[in-house]
C-alpha cells in the first residue's frame, strides 16, 4: 500500500472526530504538570559567585523566570544554618523547593554524612523535597568504588526514611562509563538520576545524545523508578576545545523549550537546567562559564527569555475554568517523521497544542546555524467550534510572537523547527 497522502490523512483524522472516536484518545496533559517538571541548578553555597555576592538579584531573576524547583549541592562549612542554608531557607519561604546533593566523598568536595540529613532538612526551612546521592561519582576508576557509592546511598536512604518519609530519595548521577560500573540501587531510590546533556545535538536526537539512551542506560541501576534529569542543557562557549560541544545563543534559545517539552513527553519527571547564572567568566573557551541562563554579569540570555516565556504561556490563566469541549487532532503528511505535537489543558480552560519539527538546526563543524528548515503545513482539527485561536511562535532571540487565527474547526498552520503553540479557547 502506498503512503497516505496529506489529503487522505486529513480525511482519516476528520472522520475519527466526526465518528466520535476522539473519546478513545488519552486525556490532554496538564499544563501545571509541565511547569512542575522544570527546574534549574543553583550554587548558593559557592562563595565568590553571583549566587552569594548578588543573592537578591539572583532571587529576583528566579521570580522572573517562574521556575519553582531548584537543585543545589550541599557545602558544609561548620557555620550552619548561616550562609548557604540561610539563602535556601529564604527561598523556601518564598515557595521554592529543592533537590539537595549529599556528596559521597568520591568526587571533589567534602562528603556530606547521611546522618546529618535531619539537621539539613531543618536548616532548609521546609524546602527540601529530594535528597540526592553523589554527584557524578567516578566509580569506574577502582574496584571498591561502586560499593562505597552504594553504601553511601543506602545510608542516605535509611536516614531519609527514618526522619522524613515524604522526602524522595534520588540516586547518584552516574555519567559515561560509570553507569555500567554501578551496582543495582533499585531498592535504595525513589527516583533514578541522569545527566542527559545532548551535547550539540538537538533535543530529539537519536544519536549519542539521545534522551532515550540515557534513560535505558540508567534502568539496570535504578530499575523502574521514575527518572529525573538533575542536569541538562547547552553551553555557548564557541571557542572551546572541550569534547562537550557548544551551540550559539540563538540555537540554545531555540532548543531549550523543545528540550523541556520533549523530556516531559518522554516521561522524565523533572529536568533541572544547568544553570541559572554563570558562576564565573573565564571566556568563550570555557564551557562552565557559558551554561548560565543569565550571563555572569546578570544579563538575561535569549535562552532565559525563551524558558520564561514557555513557563508564562503554559502557566497563564490564574482563574480556573471549564476546559475547551471536544477534542483536537493534528493532521499532517506521514512523510514528516520529525513532527512532534501534544495537547495540554491549562487551568483557565484553554487547550494548548505545542507543535514543532524535531530537526537538527546546528552545524557542529562550522559552528553555525543550519539554513532554516522548510515550513511544513499541518492542520489542527477540532471537534467543536472554538471561541478563539491564537498562534504563539518562539523565536531565536527568546521572544514569542502571538497572532490571532480564524476560529474554525480546521486550522492550517505552517510549522518549522522553532516551537509553535496553538492556544484554543
């Protein structure tokens, strides 16, 4: 049988809606679940960084970003609860919730003894929701290291269960060859833990940076536990010689909203972007200086604007209202295997349909953006006449342009590899 034409695909989708078979479709995702799946890394215990020297400015930037989940590594100095924990408690009082890393002593930095969990939870002012095992422990280097890592995880799991059963326990964030060396920790975690950096690949890649590969590699360690990505994102150090390749500011702004949506749709419970603000500025050759959504001087990057606008769009509508009646289908040419779309119900009753082509927009050899993807036509088919329809297009500078569309049951849309969101009320 020959491939379906776009006309026949449209007819099938329209026929399914007309026949009432749309009732068999799964319910839309909830916008609040997407928002809850987004986090960002901070370093509130690292002296000499903007997180400490300009804490109030960082807190204001978090308020503007709209992300409520933060990840931090614990730095014990002996002066607690002053310093880092005073800042954590301040943010906890403003509604922020934390995943805190309990270092196992296998990576640089002081070990955080699991028997200090109760005190740490108290110092965190009610903001601790995830206790996380070691950060990227290099256990493949010696035979006894996997056992030492597992022993630390077991002690942390027991301490949390004894003192705060509502706090979830995440495993260590093993990376690269260390994943295969790890012991099975399924009985010692509530959450699996991955650092799912795609490198310079696009979020939906099937290559070495594939999210599915990271998740599959973690299963022998964490079993069926839900997975969180405690680090993910892109850096823009275009002059680096590192194997962790860069992308441009514009491509990062294009990719991050797609990455957050893609991770959520692939079942990742939460993705913590790395990081809020660059901790230092060692120039364009240093990746660690170019991960920040804010530059070292506090300047918002296009990626900051893109994430903020994604959160605002999906988190909009404070007043609860009845959902849009009926259902929605996306009809397209089956020759578009890179098409990604989903349905999200917003609290104010609006239905959001994010839609994009999961294409590679970055040439890793020339370190430049590829020519723009050719727009493709799709049709959004509604079972009921809408009251209003708006199309939101994300741009590489982080802005979003909104346009009203005719409120019809068939809505033609041109899509590219830049995220578009159809808002239906």
